[in-house]
C-alpha cells in the first residue's frame, strides 16, 4: 500500500462526515439541487465530491465498483484504507463510481427486486461540470420543476420508468454534487 493511500481522508472525521452526509442527503431529497462537499482529498482522478461521498457512505459492508480510469491502484488502496469497502464488479456493487461512458451498460447493476427495491446500486457519475440547466426535473422533493445538466437524459428517463426499481445517481464535479433518485421524472434532451 502506498503512503498516499493513508492521506486525504477527512481531517476531522466525525464532523466532516456529518457535514458530507447532510449535503448528500439534501441533494438526494431535493433532486437537481447542487450542494458542496468538502474535506476529502482523494487520489487523482477522483473528484473531492466523489471522494467525500465514498468516505461518508461506504464501509466494510458496502461493495464498491471503480469503473474505467478510476480503477487504479492508488484509488483502490485509498478506499480500502479509509472505508474498508470491498472492491467488486458491477453486478455486486452497492456503489459504482466513474465517468458516464465507463459506467455503461447500466443493466450491469442491480436495480432491486419487487420485494426489496432498496437493494439496488447507486452510481456516482463524475461529470466535467454541474450546472442548473438542461433537462427539466419534476417529482418528489421538487417544488415545481428544476433543471440540471445530465449525461444522458434518455437513459435516465428509461431508469425512472422502472420505479420503484432502478438506479439512483449522484452526479459529481470538483467539490459539487447533485442527485437524481429513480423517482425523478425528466423532460427535455
């Protein structure tokens, strides 16, 4: 294990994890709202926001899949050291992280079952940027409507059609995060 794996965790773990958890839950409860996540300094190429989500939401009982360019030794060591989360393939993952194109195909991930819809994967999608423009979002947690830049509206619309099954998404860029739960409806391109 390289020494950089030992660094980059939350400086004040209890307080920083609580703040990150609150920001993540606010993002999930209010789809399309962009929150700030700080405190984590993961190895490149993982963003600080995605690193904070992993530090906050993952533990030894939470299997993680690293897709594409994120599947590197330094990041594997960092996740193992800071969370103890096992690294797995897409079919076993509770969380998967990567760029949109690297996370494909979406049907490789668990979408839950009719008895246990909560047994689905959450994808952390690394984006070049997050902006409050693009697709129109409506549904639970959104007063009327909001907008959010999305990597593939058609794929996310197909995912929403599976509700109550389906995937949930965190979209991250630098220190920013937004969420798109499977219950959110989408309009636009």
